[in-house]
C-alpha cells in the first residue's frame, strides 16, 4: 500500500485571530481538522493509527494530548471517527523515525503556497508527492488537501504567476535580452 499524507493549508496573513480566543484555540481547531481527515483515511483503509505529536518540551505537549484524548475525539459534534485511533503520545524529533517524512510532506506543501523572498513559489516537489495525497472518491481537495477557510484557497492564476518552475508563455513579438 502506498504512503499517503494529509495537509491543512493555513494562510496566517488571512487568519483572523479575533475569531478565536487565542492562537492555541486556533491551533486546536486546525488539529481537529487534521484529525478528522486522518480518521476518515484510517476508516477508509480499515486501519488503526496512533497519534504521535512532535514534542516541544513544554506543558503544551501534555495539554494537547489531554485535549485530543478527552475532548476532541469523544466530542460528537465533529466528524472525527473515534474508534480508529490507538494511543496518543508526544515524542522528540530524534526518537521518531518517520518525523522526517512528515516534515518533507509538510514542507513541500508549504513551499508550494508560500511566496519566498524572490517572489516565487516552488510547487515542483509538491507535484512529485501529489499522487500520495489522500483522496476520497477521487477528490483530493477537502480530504488530503484542506484549506482552513475558503478565503485561504488561492486561485490557479495567483499560484501560477509566482511559479518558478513552470514554463512561461512567450509573448508573440517579444524579444529576450
């Protein structure tokens, strides 16, 4: 079975923290969105998965585990499939073998959307991993690629005008210098 990944895209410049009590509340909501999609994937592939968080070495690690375990998973008004998760833990980067793979997937998605210091996006690596994004009934968007809100979804033209690795159309009659 091929590896799959799920991404939640959040444009922090468009994130209205006035709508949330704090940045931790916004983070928890994003966590909920991610766990919903992971639970759907696990359900659809008839698997059970552990939730492994990247430990930051702060009290937030334990708070997030408690939040997921005691509030998020058992809460019936979200769309998390509760019986597909095993244990929940936080591990440091050097004690978790697959953290690098998760970082690669997250970074490639980030680079596809973030405009760098040269005014470019780099979607090339994302395109290579695109076949591994979770899909449901052939749909990637809203499942393996979820935008935090609709206003955070860039148009195709917004994306393409900043692509460094896309062929540019030649303008008839234009000369290159």
